[in-house]
């Protein structure tokens, strides 16, 4: 089927609904919207999005166990065939960071990888979550789209001030290598595939200073898919607000359109970091990869 998928960190669904999220939902052509950081119970989220739900949107949500943190949801034009919260983790199962839903032959997931802080227990927690999530994602089969706020800028193209953030959480070597592993396992970053050599397009800007006005951002919201789905991606864009005062979150929606019929298969090796690409070239030369 042809469909449009958006992903957006709303930075609190109740606040976002009052600032412009409802108007965006009324205008979007998206069939599925993956939402992160609802920071609300299911009841609170349904109340905040009541006008959209009355217009026909379906809502599935993984509530956060910690008040005011995390929470992910999936809004869709039709009821999913099935919904699953979490991915079997004993530590993070109730954290409100992962939700997936089946729509016919395609499974769509909304994921939130929380921000860390280098050298702290919070970063250690982030690494534990990444390890469990990565093991689950790489074991997945079938047609799969996983969208969300990854809180990791993969390459130097993915944040404006990369030189000043080489030791900052979100751009640490271990975090970037984890994205390499996902891509090496067969996932495709469809936004980067369709915009291979551009800076950004950024999806998050700090509220501090003039980061938004100067487009000093990070590309940390991404849509990863299995290769069969990636071959059908025909367009991708960041829906950046026209001006600072029109923002309803510090993130902007990232929207990808998928066609009915597949184009030529996409190759994901080009998305690897320089170090991982060099390794892939070596393996290819030695005949260890096909």
C-alpha cells in the first residue's frame, strides 16, 4: 500500500495540543503519526487530543512509568490490526519508550531513546536501553518501519556544531557506532537516503539563544526501515515551522511518503560512518559480503 508516515517529539502532548499540534493534525496528509514524549497518561493524552480523535484518528499509547517523562504513541487513520507495548525488556518494559502496531503487512513502531549525559549514570542507562533495543530491532523480520526521537546524531552532517559536541551525549562514538550496527544489520535511514549530502535536514533546535533562527540544529528524529520498505520511499521532509513563534515543540515533524510499488533496492552501506564504510569495503574486497 502507499502511505505517509510522520514522526514528532511533541515535548509534552498537553502543551503541544494547545500550541498548534491539533491544527497540524487537522492539516497533515499523514496516514500514521508516531509521537514521542507525550509525558501524559492515556486519559490525559486522549483529553488533549480529543478534537483529533473525534475527527477519526485512532490512538495507541505506551504510558510513561515516570511522571513527566517519556511516553510514546501512534496516531493512525484506521485502527491497527494489533498493538504491542515494549519489546520484552524487564528494565524498560514500562518506561513508555517503545510501541509498535501492525497495519496489514507492515509494522510501524514509535521509539524514544532518552537523552543522556556523558560520564553519568543516565548515560549508562541510555547504553543499556540501546543494547536491548538494538538486539530486538536487528532480530526483527518482515516489513518494518521504526520512527522516533533517537537522541543520536549519526554523522557530522547531522548536527550544525559537530566540532563542539564531539564529547557530548548524542554525538559520542559509542552512540554513533550503535547506529552503524543498525544500518549494517539492514536498516535504511530513509531521510538520509533521499538527502544524501546535505547538512541536516535538522529536526530539533534548542529553545536557548537563536538556535532555531540560525538553523543550529540536530537531526535526531529519524525514520529507519527494512530495505524492502525503503525501496518505496519517494519523498522525505522536515516540517520546520515558518518562524520561531509558530513552533509547537522544540522538534519538527519528519514526514516520509512511501509509494505502492518498489523502486530499485537501496543500499545502506553509504550511510555508515567513515570507519564502518572502510570496514565494509574491506569485507567486500575479501569476499565476505555479497
